[in-house]
C-alpha cells in the first residue's frame, strides 16, 4: 500500500483542486417564446420542446 512520505502542502492541494469547481451552465432560448431554458429540457413557460407542444403551459 502506497503511503505518502511527506504531508501535502495547502498550496499543492489547492492547485490540484483548482479544476474541480463547477462551471456556469449554458442556457439556450426557447424557439417559441424566447425564454431561457436549459439545453435538452422542456420549456416550462410554454411547454414546447424542439418546436413541438409537450406540456400544458403553467397557469399563473
């Protein structure tokens, strides 16, 4: 079993973790109502997905 010889410094540990953070998720616009939606998701405002009506629009 491998055992580290020396303690990993805070600098080395943080440099290794620098790429682990989450990035900003991209959004696209709905083709029917131009609201921002996540890619590959149904628009919750109008209920369309890829130009077709999938869900009933939510009543507010």
